[in-house]
C-alpha cells in the first residue's frame, strides 16, 4: 500500500515513487509523465526516438521535475527485461507503470494491410503485457504496485477506418481486467485510463480538419477536444494511494462521449 505523502497532496502524493511511462517522448504519454512528475514522482520516460526522448527529458527537467529516460523497444521482451533491470538498479524500484506506447493506422477494412494489423496488435496490446509482466514480477516481491494501461474510447466504440486499432484497444481493456484477476491478490492494482479525443501534436491534422473537429464537438457532450492537462488528475489518482481499493477499472476521460448516443 502506498502511504499518504507530504506536500499538501495527502493520499495523492507521489513523492519518492518511481514511475515508468512507455511511449512518453510526446503526445499523451508526455502529458501523463508530466502529471506524475508534478505529483512528486521520479519519472522514467521511454521511446524509440532518441532525439524526441532527449528533448522531452530536457523540458521536464527545466520545469523542475526529476526525470530519467530509457530508449528501448517495448515489443522486445528481452530488451524490456534488460531495461527494467537497469531502471531498478540505477534509479530505483518501479512503483508505477503506465503502458502508453501505441500506434494508429487508418484505412478502410477491405484495404487494411494484414501486416499492419499484426503490428498494431504487437505495439498496442502485446507490449502492454510484456512490460507489465517484467515490472510486475518485481512489484510482487515488494507486495505493492500500480499498473495503468492507456485504453481509448475505441475500447468500447467502433469507427470507420480503424477496426484493427479498435480491436487492440478493446483487447487492452479486457487484458486490464485479466491482470487485475492475477495480480490483485498479490497487492497490485491494475486499472486503465481511456482518453477520448485530445488535441496533441500527434492529432494536429485531425484538429485542423473542420469536418472532423465538428464531428468531435457534436459527438462529445463537452462540445470540444480535450486538453492534455485534463488527463493529469486521473492518472495521478490511479498511481496514488487514493486508488488502493480500485482495481480492474477502465476510467473514461472523454468529455462524456461514451455516455451518450
């Protein structure tokens, strides 16, 4: 169990905790890492683009956060095992894992390359299992830990041209619940954060598309795209002692999109 901390944050305080966030050199992953760092955690950034990873680390350090960075392929189980061992030896025990690494590809189903579908399964689904397994083995020895899988509104809703992506995110939601069943009795909480449509550098083309942005605004009760800082409260909650009796849940942060038809 995580203890209540200092600094006025009480049970939401992450001071002294170490969080690994995969796919965190940009976009939602970087925002999640920044939120955890803001709550007091030492954050280990991850990504395969070394230049982007270096920039993200420099930006967070300039903001006064405690940050490390490790570049490794989350789909390679041997690379993951080596990276986790290195982090635990040089930074400290991983208390929080955020499985954020993911990939998107858009194409009509009848034209969608099967090879790309397989790649999406590896990056969006298998990698979450691979990293969680490596980290959880060590968490179990300590009797506590938090694993947060980043799902999506597509974990429960379909949309044209992204059927394989939807399948991977739906699978990740059920993987979250399966992990809870196995790891909950061992002191580990496994939950999922499921964002709606958020404006980031990775969705800039969609945000700039008047028709698509109009669809997002019309389909979302909040009437707009989400801002990345609006994910921070939920990820800190799921990483902290405040959620010690929350397990196997998928929390949608989507402006109400999944609540209405």
